[in-house]
């Protein structure tokens, strides 16, 4: 009799557990459904297409690999069997005329603002930041900065390679070449933005670099 009672009790306990499990499952299902209803639908924001810059004829622009240029005209050219509108850009220093497709805006940038020029001058006045690495590696970094066409990068190259008027400081041919290249690029852009003569622009640059200007 005692064994039968124990078995009955165990069966009752199992039934209660099964019922409670079913109840919990139902509760969980209800919660999940409620949570599903409460989910906030996040809509993806479509990026607005970047507006292509349009340059006018006779406007000065900067072509990273060659420096400051002047837009002569807008002409149609056939590139890869596709007719494309292009800018004809004259690079006065190199006496070179480039054909730049209008849809390739990454190849051109507008000339710097006066605020950017002033910031460049403050960069030129700071102490050089020379890495302790082999010259070949630094030369590559300087070349990349020059070719980038970014005005602040050009200022940094001029600052770091500038030796002032210290004749005792030895400078290799490749160093002088990179310095002259960056210096000419920044000089040409400064002159156009500031609207002053070549000599006055050179004096302004050399004053910031603390060296005697050859324009004097």
C-alpha cells in the first residue's frame, strides 16, 4: 500500500511539473510575440550622391601630380570609345596641357583658401619632425606627400627638408630635389591664392622658414 501511495505521489508531481512547464512555455511564446511587435524597424538612410564639383574656364585648380593649373576649356573627347566631357588644364610651370575627364573629380581640387595658407605658414614655422628611419623610406613618404597634392602635406615636406642657411649641414641631391619640388608647388599655390608677385611670395615663405630669401 505504501509503495502504491508513493507511486501516485510521484505521478502527481510529474503531472504538476509538466503543467508548469507548459505554462512557462506559453508565457515565453507570448513574451516573444510581444517583443516581436515592439521591435523598432530601422530604415537604412540612403547616402545622398556627392555633387560633382564644376570648375569654370580660367579658374585655377590643383592637379596632385603636377601642381597648380589653369582650366583653358571644356571639350568633348573619346576615351575608351566613350564620348566624355573633359577639362583642358594648362600646367604653366611644366608647359603641359592635361585632358581631365569631368567625372574623375579625384584628379582635381580647388586652390586653398587664405585660412589654409595661413595654417601652412604656421606649419612652416614649427620644428622639423624627422623620423629615425632609412633615407630611402623617408624619401618615399615625402614623394607620396608631394604627389597627394594636399597643401598641408606639402608644407610638412618643406619644413622637414628645410636646412635654412646653414651651409655646414650636408644635404644629398635627392633631398634637394624633393625640397625644391615641394617648395615650388607650395610657392605657386601661395602666389595665386594671395594674389601677390612671385618675389613677395618667396620672401613670405623664406621668412617663415627662417632663411635668407634669394628674391632679396
